[in-house]
C-alpha cells in the first residue's frame, strides 16, 4: 500500500482554501468578517499587499482581520469596502444571527376563527415564523374535519400554499379544477386563485396546510 505525500502545491491548497463545510454561517463575528474580506479580495484577484496600499493598513493588520484575530473598527471596514467596491453590509452576511424556532406539542396550537363554527372544519395554527433573511412568512395549519359539513371555506390569499394529507380522503379545489387527495398526497399551488376542500369522502380527515407569503405582501 502506498501513501501519497502532499506536494507543496497540494499543501498550499489545503492551507489556503478552507473546507466547504466551513463556508456556512459563522458564529463568531470576527471570523465572519475575515472570511468575507478574504473571499472578496481573492475573487477580485487583489493581493494583501495591494489591498494594504489601497487602504493604508499594514499587511499584518489585514492578515489579522482575514484570520478573525481582531475586531476591525467601522472606519477600517469602510476603508476596506471602498477599496474593494463592496457594500459594507457584505462583511456580516455569513454571521450566524439568532434563528427563530417554534415548538408546538401535539394537541396544541392556536385555534383560528373557523374552529368555533358548527359547520366548518377545525383549523389550528401550529406556528408563525417571520424570517427576515428570506423575506418570507410561513404559517403551518392543521385542519381537521370530523363530520360532513354544510359549509367548506373557499380561500384566497397571496403567496403559495402546500397541502399534505395525513388522514382521510377529499377532493381539493384550485381554481376550476379538483384534485383527489388521500393520506400521503401533497398539493402545492399559487394561493392567489380561489381554493379549498370539497367533497370529503373518508372521515375523519386531517391535513397540513402550509402558507408561504412575502413579508410585505
């Protein structure tokens, strides 16, 4: 069995290019700033010496910033952004901000206005995440029908909607078309068109309805 020794070129690759697994959001702000700076500089094929000349910073200071070993001032970040023609906000794009999590136990959730109706389905909101980074609001609902109803809601809202059948069978209308759904089936559609459940065939019936819409929609 032979073991290949790293050549100088391969060794350089290992030290200069971080593993892909580390390219995601950073937990340390200094490291995130350093990684962003190094990435922009390399993509523009600017050497550390050239960047030092453009900004008036020392090569040693630039090395510390790129390695996440120092916290640069706003004045320094502005000088670097100007030298590389990049927005100053780009330095923070890989910083891992607080992520929102909603944990809803079985049987919990917020009952919506349809729940109190004797003729409508029981609808519970399982969560409500407003993700600034994505620009999207996501609302998952659990809808339950336990008996044949006289009135089934016809809905219409912005964004997209996904239906996932958990139990039972029904026809679901979107626009002028009907789609037969049984347990395990899913349906995704533009929620701008009128839509809603019709003709439940196998009760009780339960499905998830996940609505995704723009934050400012």
